[in-house]
């Protein structure tokens, strides 16, 4: 395994309409760059498979109908020129794709791609940062070029080194010593990293692995070709496979992605799956199939490349649009997705396993009610809502059942939190779209929604137990020490994974709100559309932040006496119910996987919603 392992960053800037009526792009154009020979850096700074990874991506994209511009070991001038060529070929109805494999560093809050002629570092003193910026290519400038070109769908993939190759002999580094920052921010931006922050990406699964490409690249390229998977599904499935492959060899690698897509789903291979569910009457988000007729690639395939064996590639997930038969359901495996009816929640199968519930005494910011730490066994797979229940989904329930809407809700307005008349899930004190998580709903409302789903589908829906919720949030299947968040311990990375009390909220409220914030920007003041942030290892999103979530349990001041099989607690104070996950108004302390609070069952708050789970036929 090389010293400087590569991480792939996939950024999709998608500029698409809100209806499914828009025409498919007329043309697909890609720029694919692989740099592994750096002429001014020492032999220990050279990369082993960046060009091979780029060739694999080139062939993959050509097979998907892209006209490919390919260049290996490009210097800065060449990179700038080829970016200009790409921008010149892309029209407003086209799809653009940029792939870069090579070294990259983080500097002063931005990511930079290193061309093959990057100068060797001098002593890491003053001026080196500015020198780097002059000779490297800013990730933000790549995104800006694509946005300005007006492509209907733009995708950028960066294969960037997690360790800084420009670290000086005195061990001081130009830019960060390790890793890249969250990608450039833009409306419609979609990014995927091969490994989480502080992690490195595996080159190979072991010394006997014959595959010439990195683990992430082989999985990503294979998954990208799967018909019926939109970009978000590609990212989720890639993550699931990479986690499974690396854990099998005793390594933890958790790909992360950031979803800021505006508009419908985007498909690159074959359009929508034939069994896609019908749209809900309240569904205002279209599904866009970004499929163009195949065209000849700009450069021919490299026929001297050996065939690439599919080492470690698992089959794509099954997707049932519903309702599924009992026989079909028995074939579901962890990571598979299904929906039981049009407008029903999108469900993901979570595996059986064990985990350590609660927090150890040494965890920063813990409270006493998070202990004692105990091992819980989840004996059988079950299905969990991929997202929190949305406004549109809850509205369909109210329309079907006539459930009354409460006349008051606790909201944050004018710097004060108080119960306000006239506030409800229809108007929580801020604007929401149909794809935002429903809030201002009580525990009994959530229970009634699950009961209605059960009656509608003939399947058993319910609120998760507190243990099931924490197991799903952590995304682990073995007991033992675990980080505070499913993505690690660094709260500064929160904005890639969660809508929390961040700098965006602080600036919008101008001091009339929370006093503690996570040190990043998630570009959402109140609730955000569900699924906008990166998923955990199980493929679940918004387990941290956005809306806090009701669970089934009665409140107890700790985990002593709780079931070791993950069942909901019906003892204790049932006049209060457990709430998990934190919300858009909570800082890093409340968003920890172990954090827990309580509310009265009929209290409604603009920060609390819910998600459902479903028992599976066995």
C-alpha cells in the first residue's frame, strides 16, 4: 500500500429544473486527467495508479456515451487549456464531467489540485502558501468554470491525495498536513469522498489483490454503470460496497458525500429503473434521466490495457417500488432499498449486529443519562426510513385520515422559544418545501402516522426503539469504542453530514438564537431538504441534525435495566418520551450519536420530527 493513499472526491454540480418534463441533455463531454509523475518531487511523492485510475474512468465514461478528452501527467498550462476546451464544447443542455487523479492539498480553507510541474517546496516559511496557490489549480475554479459554461448537469471527480506531498523536511506543511476539506460550495453541488476526514483510501485489498485500481475507484466506476441508479444512489451504493470490502480486511474506510442538488434525480446509465414508484400527488420534485445517445469518444480506448477483473465487486442493491411479495422481501439484503407504495417513505435494509449503546465516561460533552455503556444485540435485519418523514408524506396522511392539526407549537422567533398559537406542521415559523422534514408533530402524531402506513400497506411500520435508533445512527455492526458521530469525532466536519447550528444560522439570526455553533457552514438556516447531506455507512441520512426524532421509548434517566436485545422501554416515565439526533438549532453536543433528551408526548416543537422503521418478513 503506497504511503500517500488517494481519495476520490466526486462533485456534481447539477443545474436542472423542478419538473420531469425537461428534455434530456443533447451531448456528454468529459475531461479525464491522471497525474502520477511529479517531475519536481522526490520518488517517495510519486503515485502508483493515478493514470490507471484515470484510464478506467475514461473507459467507463466513454461507455456511458461521453466524448472524452484524456490527458496523463498534465502540467498547469495543459490543465488550464483542457479545462477551456471542455468549457468550449459544453452547451446549456449538455452533461459535463471532470475527473482528476493525482495529488491535492488543502490550503486556507480551499482545496487545490497539483499539476505535474508543481515546484518542490522550499522551507515551509512565509510565502509558500501564496506560491502554491499560484502554481496549483483551485477546486473552486474548476467548479466555477463548469457553472459558467451552463451545462445542464456537471460532475467533477477529484482523485486527490489525503497526505500532503509538499510537507517540508522540517515536517511543516504547505497547507494542511493531511486530507482535503469539504468541497466547494454551490447550489446544485454533489460531492463524494472515497474516505472520511482523517482516513486514507486503500489502494488494494491485500498483497494478492490483482486489481490495478484503488478500491474506491473500481467500485465507483462499476456502480456508475448500473442502470436505474441516480447520482445519489450511486454514491450510497459505492459507500456501502467500500465499507464492506475494507472491513473484510480489517480496515475502516467510510466514503462521504455532500448533496446540494437542486431539482430531480439524475441518471447516467440507462435512465430510471423500470419499476420506479409513481409520483405522489404532492411530489413537486421531478426525476430527470440524463441520458444521451452514445457518441464516439474524443480519444480511442487504450487497447494495451489488460482486462480489469471485478475483484470484490458485489451485486447492486435490489430496489422494489412496492408492494413487494413475501418471497421478494425474503431476498432483501443489507443496503437494499424499497418503498411499499407511492409516497411511502424510502426504506433501507439495516443488517443485524451488535453495538455499544451510550457513551463512555471519557467522551467529551457527555451527560450522565447516556450511561452506563452497554452492549446491545440487534438479532435480525430491519428496515429504516432513509430520511426523516417529509412534509409531503405527512400531508398525505392528514388528507387521508383527517387527523386534526394542533393549534400551537414551540418555535424560535424573535430570539425567543415559546409555544405560539397558530403555529403547526403547516407553518412552523419558517418556510418549508414538501421535501423538508415535517416538524411541529407530537409523539402521538408520529405513532398515528406509522399505524396509518401499516394499515395502508399491510406491513408493520412503527417508531424505532431508542436502541434501534442509535444502532442505525452509528452505522456499525460490532460492539466496541465508536466515534461521537457516524463520520468521526471532528465536529468541524459536521456541515458535510448534518444541518446543525452553524455559522449560517448564527449570521442569519444575528445573535438572536443559539449561543453555541459548529465551526462550519451548511447553507441552511432552518430545516433543509431531506437527503441533502452525506449518508452514514448504512446509507441513512440526517441521523445527525435537521430535525430531532421521536422514538418509541418511555424516558429513563439512563440505560440501566434496558433490554440488551434493542426493544423499546415501556417502563419508567411514559409521560415523557425520548427524542434523539439533534436538530438545525443544536450544536455539536446535542448531535452526538449518544445524546438524548425528552419531551412530553403532546408537546410539539419546530425542531422535532420523526422517521419510521419496518419489520421485515422472514
